[in-house]
C-alpha cells in the first residue's frame, strides 16, 4: 500500500488566495477581516474564483501569472462544498489548502470562524502539518470509448435517474468480480469522503490518512451486501447492466455530473494527484468527530 506523507514545519507563506463561499456576498465581513489580518502579517492576498464578484480585492485570475506563481496558500471561507471546489483547482499544482467553516458540519473546513485570527496566527507561525489526502480518478466509457473523466477528493457516486425502480450493476476489483448489485446506486469514497455521502448509507468512518478506498452500495436489495474497504492500489470497474428505463448519473464530489446509459461502464482508481490539506497542530481529529457527530 502507498504511504501517505505528512509534512511538518514547512517554509512560511508569503501569499494567499481566499476562496469565499460560492458567489455569496454574505461572507464579505469575514473575508475582509481575514484579508486585513493577512496583509498586516505581510502576505499578498488575492481572491479566488468562487468569491462573489461584488467583494472588492485583487483576483488571482488578474495577476497575469500561473496560479502556483501567484499564491502559495489557499484559504477557503465557507463550507465543504467550497473546499471541494478549491481542492480541484489547487491539487494539480500542489498548493496547500485550509478551510474556515461558515457551513454546518464542515468536516473539511475545520477552523471555526470565531477562532479564525488566532488559528491563522498559529498557521503563520509554522504550527501546522500538511496531510496528503488521496483523490479518486473516474473515467466513463461508452462503446469502449472514453467519454468523460473527473477527479474527486470526497467521492464518486453512481445514482439512479428518474425511475422508481432499482438499477443493476456489476463490480470488479482488479479484474475479479465482486458481484452484481441491485439497488439505488453505489459510492466509491476516499477516507476523507467517508464522513460525507458514504456515511449516510452506513459506511464506516475511515481515518483520513488511511491508504484505502471505500465501496458502499446505496440501498442494496440484498441484506447481505455491505460496504467494503479496499486498498488504495485497487482498480475498480463498474459495469452498468440495467438502469430501469432511465439514464443514471455519476456525480464527482457532488459537483460534476456525468450522465450514463445502459452498457456504459466506469473505472475508478487512486488519482495521480493529492490534496495537500493543512492541519493546525491544535486540531484533534477525534475531538472534531465527537463535536460534529454529537458523540457523548
């Protein structure tokens, strides 16, 4: 199995891109406070593409330089949806990312807004580590021709279309048949995504640095079918058998939708890129789980 790297005490940051919750002007007060604080700490500050257009500030796209030459740190202000969008932009160029939670649960954006400046100061003082979170590469084929592809930090989900009936698909892992499933669909999740959609269908919570891929059927007709935890070198193929008369959809992180038809198939494997997630040293994974899931 592949090892997951954790980088400690990296070099100080000199510039930051702030990604506000998607086109939401209500984040302006929090964003402006953070912007002023970072500039007072001698960082150059730019606004990312999710930030509402009426919020003033220099934009990354207006710098005239590639993303990796404009910023060396990404900060999300919003919820996990904004974090997923930013991760898809920053992961290909290896930029680290941290999130300030203005959403609800916020498993990815784990800095509370009320502690923003305090924890950002810890970040700028080097009191953090960088975790490399695996991502998934999905490819969709029709008539054996690649038609769509995408990369997910959380999950890839096959869900039925406009039908009240179950759909059917067959799953292969490294060329070996796992079996046919009839139900509402399936989820292939990273450990990071195990607290998202996969959790709601009864999947286990995986430590975010575990080298694994989670396969979780959605409402399977057979009571014997349970979620599977696969090693992260697995190559997974999903053959679509029956869609009950309506095209189904593949969702990549719940953001990118790909329509699929009967006789199509999809493959999922660990992506060649990873999300570099920043964790403040005072952050505790299990404390966060207890708080967000209401454990006693």
